[in-house]
């Protein structure tokens, strides 16, 4: 069984930017992603783009743009898909804030 896990942290930008890209996702059947707004006073917005082809241009937003309040964590679960690449993008809501992402994939 394949398994991969990882994490990243950072500060959101003024415009949507990729904060984590997971290529070759098609090798895995399930993923759990935890996204936390680690800031104490500002919200952020995020979206997950799921591409059908590594290096492709066509994607589905899963979820579409979603706001995440201060010191809040959300969980995204994806199972039994054929997505090739996942790309998590974030933008500040009003003022810059920080984030943390952890994920685990199994195939």
C-alpha cells in the first residue's frame, strides 16, 4: 500500500497563490487534508483545484472558494477519485495571516 504524508506553513498573499501542489495524486485512493488558519485576527480564503491531467489546464474546485476564520481548522476528505494533481490555493481575506496544512494519502 502506498502512503505519503506532509505539511507546510506560510503566509497568505494578496492574490490567490498555490501554497501546496500534490502531483501524481492518481496513485492514491484517499486523502485527508487539514487546513488551519493559524492567524489570531484575520480570516483567509482557500480553494482546492483537482486536475484530471498532470500539467493540464482543466480542473474542478473541491471545494470552491471557502473562508476560514482565525484559529480555525477545516478537514477535506477525498476518496475514490482519478484526479492527477491537487493544488491548494489561498488568498488573504483583508489583511495577511498565516496558515498550516497537513495531509496524508493512501493508495
